[in-house]
C-alpha cells in the first residue's frame, strides 16, 4: 500500500527520517515555518554518517492548511510543543490516518488520545544522534534505528506498512511493544539528557569519568527497577545498564537534545522524560531518588535559563 506521509517538526528527527523516506521515493510532505523559503529554494540537506544526500525539490508548506490529507503524520516536534498539535493535526488527518509520535518520554500517546478520541496513534523510539545545524540542514552523526509500536491503531497492517517503508528507505526499523520500548529508551534518556545539562558535558565525558559513570548506572538501575514494578510486558534485565554504558562509550561524543535545548535557551522536555516516569513509578510503589533529584535540578536550571 502506497502511503502519503506528513512530517511535523523538521529537525534532527523529522528531517532525517522524513528525508530518508522522500529520498527513497515515498510521497512525503513537510510542514516548515522558519525554514520554508530556504528549503523551497535550496532543498533539504542531510549530512549523514551513513552517506550524505540532498533533496533538491521538497514538498514544503508554511502552514498545515495548505498541506494534503496524509495517511501517516510523523510528529518530530519537541514535546514542549505538543500543545500545537490540536491545531496542526485536524487538516492533515482522515478517518484511518496514523499519527506516529517519534518523541522522547512517557505518556505522550495517552495525552494525544484525550485530545483526539478515536485517533489511530503509534509511538516511535529513535536510537539516533541527529540534530538540525542550520536552515534546511540536518547533521546525522551516529546510529539511526527506529522502533515503532501501536498505541491505538485500528488497522495494524498500516503500522507494518510504515515499518516496511522505513526498512526499504535504509532505516533499521522494527515493530515493538510500545510500553516496553519507551521504558527501555528512558534507561538512556533519563541520565544522559539531564546530566549533560547539569554538568555541562557531553556523553563521552560523563561515561568515561568514574564518578559520573557510577551515577549514570545508578539512575539506569532505578529506571529498570521502576519498569519492573509497573509490569512492562518485556522485562528489562540487569544487564541493560551495562549495555547502555558500553554502547555510549563506542558512539561519537554527543550533546543530547536536552543539552542543545538548554544551550539555545529553549524549554526543556522535563514533563515527559522525568515527571511522568516518576509519577508512574510512585503509583507502583517505587521511588527513584537519583532521578527525582535530577528532575528538581533541571526544573531550577530551566527556570533560571528562561
């Protein structure tokens, strides 16, 4: 089945994955605001560890009302902008449209379902080092795998179609249990996003220093314990923190999205990456003291940075 894709949020996530689909020949339409004129004139450029490419002609639009209705809407916005979706999505969706949230954190799909009852929603977990470095320009530094899981999709075959399209476009994509995948991603996101902000360092510095490596592992172990208490379908094993640390050791030195947002004085994604997991863990009778301390530090720095 040939799907029409809409990309909302053309940054490191939407720009890379939407760009891969378009470069492979899929029908892809990009919602752009600040970069609209630049991309219309110069195209979209992806500098990628897997091979650079340029989309010289892009289906780009400055406003959602000018876009066609899509079969799949990929949301690559920062979660701090999810309040905009109530206005962005209605012109883009039909009865069977799947909205795929490729975002970090917990509770995103549930909140969107409250806003749009009956909407087919899927979640995406991107294991990637990618960021926007200029108008119409994405820098993909490492990795790129994408896990996709259904939250409320009435037609599972469409989600499988999405995964197949990504695979054919050269993306390592697979279907997963969404709740389990979100908690596994939090094992990395919670310590690294916050600690790079609080300690003003990159992933390699934190991973290689004995003191910070120990703290990273302690937070990872707290997240694993919380996921077990909640009863996620696919239990995270005791080996996961060690695997995450070893993986980070091997990847290129990296400033995660929260560090980039902090340095640019943008709002931080504290709600979905920290507050929601802490809330779910407490409901299950589990405390994450190191994670809770990091959440409080980030709230202080975010307010001061504002």
